[in-house]
């Protein structure tokens, strides 16, 4: 199972969130990374949506999960993913190419926002900061 996870919001090492602390205990931070997409402020957290524009990037971090199967279970629960509840879930986990600082592309798990973003404010520059967007 792919051990790589791309995070862009409350799970960032700089976010100060308890679940980010849990991730740091169960994974190794590989460094800064980005993914093609657009970032929106959903509430006190962001939502990443896919974009066809290669110039639209969301910035975050790439982690290597120590035990991917176990970690992805609690991460899915944290992201509100309910088995069989696809229509109700706000997020869905996908494997997508992520660009690391060296320019190399790595396949990583990422949580994409599934709901309508038309009324949500975009996060300028695709870089989330707790409290500021």
C-alpha cells in the first residue's frame, strides 16, 4: 500500500492541531510539496478540489506513513469518510501525483473536497494558514 500522504490543512505540521500531532507520531515528514488543484476555505479548515489548469497549485507537505493501512483508517474517520456513505461524505481519498521540492513527482494519498465550492472563498496562492486561510 502506498505510504505517501499529502496534507494541506489542519494536518500540516505547522497548524498546531491535535490530529496533526498524531500524524507526526505515525509518519515521517518528507518535506514541502504541491499538487495541482484549487483550495477553498470551507470553515475553519480548507477543501482542495481538482483543477485542469496545471498552473493552479495547492501547497502542503508530503508524509510517509509508518503503517499506511492503520493510519488511513483513522485519517478517513477524521475526514468524515463513512463507508457506504459516498453521497454524504464531504471528502474522498484519492491517489494523485504530488510534486516535491526537487521537482520529482510522487504518487500520494490526498483528500479532495466533494461538495459545491461556488459560494466558498478561494484561498489565495493555494497556501493554507490556520486562522487566516
